[in-house]
């Protein structure tokens, strides 16, 4: 289990202003079988755009689940799902969504052995 807390105090005062953010997260990884693993995470992020042309406060809640399968010769097949809900005090910036992803990856780095 991993717990996280991050703070981004951004104070740029121009049109491309970044939000000040506070983010909490909890994640868990477990081995399902010899070649299978799974990850799940829950994230809550508060953003304050106080210097933006449209000042606003937002709260983002995300939950994700990923399953990974180790394939022969170093390849990994991944499939994942993410649900998001962003609430803003300015309606045009509120949204919710879902994402499904499938990927195939491999590391081409060699481990040096003594």
C-alpha cells in the first residue's frame, strides 16, 4: 500500500496561470498469479485557480484499476480502466469521464551483472 500527499503552490499571475493544488492518493499493488499483477488507486485533488481570468476552485476524484500480464522475453501486456469526476464552482470546467486503455510494453535496458 502506498499513501501520497503532494502540494503545488503555483503563483504565476498571467493568462497561462497554473493552479495551486493539493493531492491525496492511496494505491495498492498485488500479485494475482505468477505472471499477473494488478494495481488500483484512488486520488483526490483540490485545485485553486485564484489568478486565472475566471477564478475557480475544482475538486477531482479519480479511481483506477490496471491488470498486467508478463509475457515471454520481457514484454508486458496491460489493460486499465479509469473513472474521473471533476467538480468546479464554474460549470463549464466540471466534467466526468471514463477511460479504457490497452498497452504492450517492453524495457530495452540491459541489467549489468558483475
